């Protein structure tokens, strides 16, 4: 694979999915996701009844967005890897 393929994440060596970010955009995406999770925790602490349902909806949307973006921006895409490649 070319190093100039605009990938944000490295592929996992073993298994399925993305590894660590390799570009600042990937780190920004991961940091933003963690910030959203922290805000969800604060929302639950603020009001457990309404905040819990709202925080779950926000958490679910953010997780789906993270998975979709990282799947598209992983070098070589998401597929099962056995570790003996490259």
C-alpha cells in the first residue's frame, strides 16, 4: 500500500477492524469520540432519567459514526488479518 493513501488508521495486524490512528485526523476523530463519551457521562450525572436516555442516543450515534468513518479511512479497509502479511 502507498503511504500517501489518505488513510487515518492503520489496519490491525490480527483480527478484524482498525488499529491505532496514523494521521492527525484519526487522532482528532478518536479524541472527539472520547470527548462525546465524557459529555454523555456528565449528562447522566446531571439528570439520570432524561439524561440517561439522551446520553444513550448520543453515545449510539457517536459510536456508529466512529465505526463508519474508521472503516472507510483504514488503510486496506476492514477485513480479517492473520498477521503474516506485510
